[in-house]
C-alpha cells in the first residue's frame, strides 16, 4: 500500500515530516458463528507494510531459498487418511469428558467436549480440534487417543475465542509454539469466498531454540542458530507477482500470504503450510503451482511494534486502523 500525503510542520528550527501508512481495519475470521479471536488479534492483523526482520535472509536461506511452498492439505487421501488437519464443531450440550495428559503441567485440565467418532488428524501428530459453537471456545489436543473409552493426549489447550489472552509464558499447546492451531488453517470455505483475512501456520525442520511473541513455547531440538524462532512471521514479498494463470484457489492463498503472512508454529517439513481437508480443494493445481513459489519469494517480518502486552494477542491499532508506532518522524 502507498503512504498518504506527508504533512509538513515548519518551525523556527526544524521541519518534521510525518508519514502515515493507512491500512484497512482488521476483521476476524469465523467458524460456526464464532470469531477466531477478536478482530484486533495479531492473527487477524495485516503485516504487508511492516518492516523486514533484520535476520530475514538468514532464516530464508536456512529454511530453503530454492525450496518450494507446499500445501499440507487437500481433497484426497494419503496413505489411507485425509490430508490436512480437520476440526469439529459441537453444541454447548456436548458432554465433556476427562483427558489424561502426558504433559499435564502445561495442559488445560478440561474436561473436553469430544464427540463420538471425532475427526482426528491422520499421521503421527493426531491433533483433535473442537469448537464449542455456543460458548465460542476452542479445544485443541495433541497426540490424542482413546483406549477402552478413556481419552489421553500429549497436551491440551482451551482458548476463549472472544479473548486476546495467550497461553502462560513457556507453555505449549497442541502446537509446539504454544499457539492455537485452528486460526492458522487454510479452510476451503474461505478460499471459495475469495478472501482469507488471517495469518496461516507453517512448519520448519528446526528452530533456534527460542520463541517470540505471540508464540509462548520453544522446542529444544532440533536446534540451529540460523533457524527462525517459534512464532516468527513470514510474508510473501510485495515484489512477487501472482501469475494470473494460477488457479483461483492458489491466488487467494498467495494473496493471504502477502497480506497476513504465516507463523512458524511447529517442526516439520520446510515451507509446508497447513489447512483443513475438504473435497473442494484442487490438489493438482495447488501442489503444482505452489511449488513454483520458493523460499526466495518470502521474507521474515518484524512485527514487534504490534505487541501491546507480552501476555496478550491484541495488536496495537488505533481507531483509524493504523498500527501504533508506525508513524516515523524525520527531523530536519
């Protein structure tokens, strides 16, 4: 976006040049009538005009400047299971059941409203995401299983979707970064509507053993000092021209990555970004087109100026939809 006209203030000894970068007011995505956090949450905040992180080139080179982007979701089956991270919505009357955790010290004890035959992610992570559409609460579990009617999981987190509250500092969630997962998924209904108004989540093979806002948790291994921290946000460069020959689905996804970017949320395959499985996805187009978008087309974003409170996901916006502190003064 272009800067608005500059206002010149002439004084006896100096001239101040004020540059205002105007952005659209943030909006919030929704699932089953519930917001995916408030409109001013960092997940729902544009980052297309924020500065580039000073270590951007190092991070991109580590993840892979020539490695292509990959959609970790689709319409088909892979090795017998759906591709992507599914989620369920339940009514507030859904009975809640106890869950035994392997890591109880960093898990919300519940109970959790797990329906019969819930959609558990296929593969090794076995995530289970549930939205209580009446209470607008999000329940997320990692490595969930059921044995004899008893539920267990590695970790679990409960989020109030009307709140900007983050996990306690140092706590994991169902994701390694301590972030919620559902807000970072590409969903077919959004893409079919023509616009995604939130950041996405993606994985890298290793991080640097640190985490930055809004993430709350780090992984101890694998570790590499040139890797990004958990919670690092990346965006598709403004200079990248989205080919008009790409499918409509790919164009919507790439536009979102330009505008809202994506967070490093877990260890996994490099540049793999997440979505929910859906029969509407055009797998061939997505895979073949997105692999042409390489790491060199991305840059790490410095969004530290958006942080209002280290324990809150609220981004610093004023009433005009301008990120606070994004008002550089040039003194002459």
